[in-house]
């Protein structure tokens, strides 16, 4: 006689995926304007840490 093989069923109560942070779109980095001089004129942009999610990329309010 052939032996029966049973497969395990997937878990139904899996936690949902965390929501993506909207200011950084999940990357954890945002563009910050660099200003120089007395008149504080903008000269470019650099990457900065997202203050909403603190770099994790997930929405803290979800």
C-alpha cells in the first residue's frame, strides 16, 4: 500500500505587512536642502534621515 503524505496548511493569522511611510516612500531617506551664506541661499540637496519613521521605512501610525 502507498503511504499518504499530508501537506501542512498555511497559517491563516499571518500578520499584515506594515504600511509604507509616506514622506520617504519606504526608503527611510528624504532630500534635505543645503543652504549657505548670510542670505541662506540654497545650493543643492543631500539625503537626510526621515524624521517620521526614523529610517525604518514603515509608517509609525499604522
